[in-house]
C-alpha cells in the first residue's frame, strides 16, 4: 500500500514536469477479448475512469513487446493473436504521448491485477460499458472501424 500512496504523491509532480517540458513519449493500449467480452481497468492514479490495459514503451522495446509486457504486468493475462489497429496522440497530461493500440485475445477470463497500479478490472460486453475515459472512447472507435 505504501507504493500506491507514493504513486499518488508522485503523479501530480510528474504532471508539473510534463507541463513545463512537454516531453514526447510512446505508449501502448490493448483491447483484450474473451468470449465476446473486453477487459477494462481503472488505474490507482489519474482520472480513475475505465480504460484499457497498457503503458509506456521501454527503451529498445517494440510496441508489440511492450503491450504484451504491460498486459501481463497489469492484469496477469497473456494475449494471443495480437494485431495493431491504430495509433493516436494525446496531450491529456501535457506530454505528447503517441499511443499504439492493439487488439488481442485471452484464452481465459481469469485475471490478477497489480494492486499498486490497478484499482479494479472487469470484463464487459461492448454494448454495456461503464463510464470510460476519453482515450478509451477513441480506442473503441478504432475497434469499430476495423
């Protein structure tokens, strides 16, 4: 729990840094599907609206490697049949973040969240989604356009 408190303390400081320096970053998100449902998460930091698993791309890592790693780290799910469905750029937190979006499948509906980073995760049918973030809405549009 100390890590969660530290993350909540550091996140606002990072936003100030990003506001001043406007760094360029790269990230990934993944629509994970299983039996007609999609896996969504709420982070322990930031806006806390429902979104998709994902995160930053490490140095020397491809977007595909990053999305596989992030999904395993956040929800303990291995993805199969990954395919890129698009990219978007966001400046939500003052940085210029280019996000590569993937869609993949999970062979199981069982997940295990990383409680330091993930507040909650659930499977939803796409016609019965909770209140989702602006970026998650954009990702759903990408999914619907393929």
